[in-house]
């Protein structure tokens, strides 16, 4: 479909017209019991690794975007359980995206994780916005534990997959 304004798959069988022309990558077929998690990162190899780990753990509710464009609209339409974002990706960057989410009445309470190789100088603004921070590369076991606590996703199979790898 590669044209501007083409349809994007929205969860729950609804289809809406694209505004941005950026289409998220769906991780497998989403089962209705899986909480929706949105991942925003322009590092495609890391995104693919995270998707692979989630898929191996039997979790299919991960949607990824290579940049911040279209993420806010997608989140408004689908109300994810969690957003995970890098700081340094194309417009809007992770910090701008976090600010917009916290200012949006529909999304203000959504749990957000920022994982980044950026220095810890961003921590102050994240703490004020009640946003979790994980340094990149992050300990995936700690990330799994945090996701389980905030998104209600049972990560036991996720932890088992990580244990097999090292």
C-alpha cells in the first residue's frame, strides 16, 4: 500500500486513515488478552531483538514505531497499557513524546518507560513526569519485572526465555 493516507491496522478490527504515513510494525497476531505495549525506537536491530524475545515468550501485543510520528494518535485510538521509548529518535523525540503524553487527558496516566544511552541528566525531567528510566543497554530481566508490575503483563515466560539465553 505504500501511499500517503493509506489505512493502518488498528487493533480491535477498526481501520482508520493514516495521518502521518508511518505505519507501526505489529508483532505477530495480537491476542485480545495481551496488554498492548507500544515501543518507539529507531534502532531497528534492537527493536527486532525485543520483538523476538516477546514473541518467544508467547506475547503478541507489541507494536513498534521507528520514530515519534503518529505515536500519539495511535495511543489515543488504542489506549496501550505501556509505552517504551528511546530518547533519540526522529520527531518528536522521546522527551517531547513523554511531555505530550503527560499533557494529554486521555493518556496522562499511561505508564511510560524511557530507555536510552543518553546521559542521566534527563532523569530530573522524567522523575517530575513520573516516567521510569532504564539505561541502554538495559537489563532485560529488570525491564521484564517493571513491565509486569506496571502493565499487568505476566512475564514469567519472558524471564524463562531470558534465562535460557544467558
